[in-house]
């Protein structure tokens, strides 16, 4: 039972939230550690509920037409209350009773229940203290220190490992107005990636695992236009990126070294990072830029992992002794990072590119219209075959060329086109995000609208090309990093859900069914594609 006192929703402060286009949303804000009880009160009082989390990536989360909420007393944004550190509660505490700032660890079963307001850094810190320093939940987001557990499950977000939360999720506690419900098995589909359209995540039960003792990073300069060379590198690394999950609580069965991510950072993104960063990250980034110059490269392949070996030994264990390369890529200008502060610096550089791009897209320069932005998100899994991977990477190379050609075409019209590339190159999930930002002079609304349509046309062509490349290479498009919003975009580019590959079409249908069965106080934000409109 809960002891949450009655809430006067009309007296709550306004939420400072905006949709993807920067439009302020009318909503009240409630921060609580008793998510299920707060949601039940909101639904009983006739309020529509908008789940919010750490706001690290709110793609599609807040989009809705005002009239969709007209039948409610108002919209309340419910945010799980976090904490500096996770509060440990008795292992026998039922998941439905775990508050947003709490964690319950069943060490013997290899399970941890985490409240929706915790970060995975906090969950793993609790595991390190209670189980051991190498125990962790394998949700390896780049935002492990800021993204909330509830939000990660609700978005279906993936990190470098390219594993959806459901890969290690045992159960989810869903708050949708009644008593909290514990969902497991196939029912997790009702929640994962649904952006809170079917209810709000109050807590989640994860299986945890033991990983090798040390963390490392390895950076190799590569030439992005040489898709065959990059594809050869990815195909070569595939055996180390294959995650073999044991039983809950067991040790990963990949040997002494596991590559948990291959990420992309473009040279222009690195240059932008250097302009804004402070030391020590700035100095280290300058060294990486110099490596690009020496190698004649325009991108960095950032490899991360866990190992029982030092980073130097990892480098040599990955190297092909016959060619003295890693998958055909010279190691002469490679740079290694070890556990601790070095890896913190490495992550700051790797994440500097997307952070700067997102910030650039949000800030309106003086004398300009608000920037318009669009980022690609299509996750493609292919066999460890250089030709199949090359086909996927070629589609992105064509997209970059098309966007740069558009930029040249618009030169002198008062519209600037910026392109940054960053993200995932694991053969189990190739999804290098390409963010386009359009910045137009004030008064150039019509020209901006035309440029926006041109970018979206290029993006539809990219998605179409990726679907066909995956099919030709014996792989599959598995959706996108942000759950159902990504899948909706893919379906639109494909010409409708009926033209999606079988797995995606079934997933689209399950999402429609889940939304049809969910309370209207949550589904009002769902896109019309999924509401059957």
C-alpha cells in the first residue's frame, strides 16, 4: 500500500518542456518517488499523463496536438525522483513496491530491481558494492550517468553494445492508473520503446552479469569514404563484438577480451569539440585530430571493451600478425585509453560530437530562425561479411554526398547546411547517426521549408537503400535506437507498415494492439500511424 498524500494537480508548477521542434508544451510537473501511486491519482482525477525522465534524449516523447488532450483536466508530466546514490532495500521487496530511488539486489539469482529514477551508473555502483566490482547490468548507453532507468526502458534505447533493454530485462513494473502491474516475457513489448504511450515505467528487473576486470578504449583513424576498408575492419572485429550471455549472474563467455562497442566520430565533429572543450579532454582531442592528419583520415573508429589484459596487450591481441593491421586498418596512428580517468576523458571526447550537435540544433543564433534538425536512426544487423557491411556503409556515403551537394546548392541563399556523423558501427547494429542542421536567415521561412523537404527526401532515400542493402546482404533492419518513433519513420519511408520486413511489420502490429488496449490518458501522444488513424 502507499502513503502518498492526495495531490492537487492544478496547483503544481508548470513543466518547462518543449517538443522536438522547440514548441513549449502546456503541462504541470510532478516529481515523485512513488510513481504508481502518483499516476493512479492523476488518472482518477481525469488528468492525462506524460512520463518524463532524465531528458537526455526526448525524441518524439512530447509530440502531440493540443486537441488530443482536450478531454482531460490537463496534462501532468510525471518525473521519477532520483537520488545521489541508490537506496538499497531488502532483496525480498516485491518489484511493485520498489520506489523510484531504490534498488533491490537478489545476488544469488543474478537479479536487480531498479527504480525508474536511477541511472545505470548508480545501479552498477550498487552492484559493485553488494556483489563485486565487475558485476553490472548490460545496458551500455553512452548516457549511463544521466539517463533514467524508466526512460531507457520506455525508449528502448541502445548503446554501443547494440542490445535492447529487453535482452537482459526480466520484468517491468508498469503504472497505468490501476495497481502497478509486473509484466514479463512477451508482455515487455507493451512497454519497451513505447515512449510511455501505454503507461509509465515505475521499476525494472534486470539480469546482471560479470564482465572482465578492466575497461579500455582504442581509437583508429579511418577514411569514411573508403567503405570497403571500414567494412573489412568491422567484419574482422565481429568475433570480439559477439556478446554471449550466460545465465543471470554468470560471467560473459567471450574470453579475456570483449568489445562492447565500435563508435564513429567524424573529423569535423572532433574539430568542433576542440573549440569548446576544456582540458584534459581538449588536449587529448587535439592529439586525436593530429592522428587523423597523419593518417589522412576523416573519421575515427572508437573501440571500447572490457579485458583482463592491458590496453597495449589488447591492441596486439586484436592485430593480425601477418598484416600487422587490425582488419586491414593500420595501427601506426592508433591511440589507447585505460580504465579510470583516461576512459572518462575518452567518453567526453566520444560524446562531445553528439552533445555539440544537439546543442547547436537547440540554440537560435542572433539574426537567424530557430534551427531545424533531423538525425538518422536505422539499426542494421548484418553477417560478418565485408561485402554486406560495405553495402550498408555505401548508403550512408551516398547520403553524406547528397547532403553536401544540397549545401553547395543552397550556398548564397541565406541557408547554411551542417552535417555531423557519430554513432554505432558494430556489425550487430550499424547505426551511424547523421545529423543535419539547417540554419536560415530571418525572413527566409519559405526557403527553409523547401530545404527541409529536400533533406527529408534524402533521408527517405537513405532508409529505402538501407532496407534493400540489409535484404541483399542477408541481414535485417531491426528498427531504430529510439523504439517506436524510429520504427514509424522507417515505415513511412518504406511506403507503409505493410511494406516493412516481416519482423518489423509484426512489431508494428503489436504496438498498435498495445496502444489500442491502453488508457487514453497515455495514448493521446501516440502518432496517428499507431492509433490506426
